[in-house]
C-alpha cells in the first residue's frame, strides 16, 4: 500500500525495462448514458441475430421440405381428399350457380322431383334434375320475376278472363310456396309419404290431380300452380345456362338449337349445318 492508502496492482517488467501494471487505467471512463446505450445496442444486435437465425431456418426448412417432402424415407405421404379426384377438381372449377337463393332444402327437393316428372330423362337426353331446372326456378323466385317487379299489383282485384292472365294479389314466389306446400300435403294425405319419396307413377298422379283441379285449394288455383310450374320447367330446360338451368347447354343440344350465335354468315348459304350451341358466356372473349 502506498502513501495515499491505495493498493497497487502487481507490477511486471516489460522487455524494454519499463514497469507496467497488469491493468492500465482508462483515460476517460464512460458515463451512465454510454453504458445504457451500449446495453441497447447489444440487445438490438442479439435480437437481429436471433431473428436472422429464425428466418434463415424457415427459409431453409421450406426449401428442404420441398425437396425431401418433410417425411422420412420410410414414411409414405398422407393422402388428402378422395383418391383420384385431385386433378379432376383442379381442372373443373366449382359452379357457384348451384346454390339456393330462395327455396329451403325441403322445398327444393319437392320442386326438383316435380320438375323431373314434368321433364323426365329419357333416350333423347337428360331430364330437369340433370339440367338443373330447380336451380333456375329458385333463382327466378329470388329475383324480380318472383317479386312481380314489372307487374301492376295494386287493388282492386277482379276475376279476369283466361286470356288476361293472373289477376290476383299474391306474388309468384308466394304462389309457388303455397303450391309446394299443398303438393306435399296432398301426397301425405293420399300416400302417407312426402312427394319426393313417392314412386314416379304416384308422383304423376299427384301432378295430374293438380293439373285438373281435382285438388281444391282455398288460397290459390291448383291448376294455375301446375301451369306456372310447368312453364318454369320448360324455361329452365331451354334458357341460357347463365340463369342456372340448361346445364352445359344440353337442353339446347337435345333440340339442335345453336344458342346465342353472333353470326350465321359462315353457314347461311350452305345446306343444314349442325352447330355446337354457344352461351352468352362464350362471348366474353370477343
């Protein structure tokens, strides 16, 4: 200990004969702010370093997984979905027209069964069910047609002549809903089964009873409901697929109808020429 009372560090002799302490004092020791800044820098460097490792691991893991399939050589990859359908589903996009906009599931099944008997599948081609006629009717009921948007629907209401068409206060969607319910009620009364559960012959008998007004309804005319349903069925089978029916234009193909052709100049001077039908959608490329 020296005369000041401080304890000296052990000395060592350098090669040039000078004496130096083991630890040299710092000329300008850093203050508290400098230490705090250094701690922040160390923390930031640590964060960036760790993040870099993480991101690098993810990138490397993704690249390696694409090469080795993320499985051991002894393990088979787990199949997803139904076998043999992956490529087919990718090639055929989903048809979002196949959704209900107005009818319930039960009402839809009744309409689908009834329209299939009105327009059944036979040797000439598909029936109403395959053509999606029930979807066409559902979409029409959800739109302006179902609301009688272009008809005068104000009172007074009188019983008109047949040539005058419908003269009542009920909208078309209401008539169809009532008719569907009464069609099913009649089936339950006569056969103790709902209309979709009946065999084809019994379904025909129920529809004939409505067509001939054998079924007496208080709210609507049974024959008027049948006539509207039959008209809707034919419209759905032969309208442009844009409206939900005539799936893949197969209704047109049965009739040899060319659809929405833009021009006939290429065949107008020729004998009868069979043409593939064209939908309104086909004009989007022009």
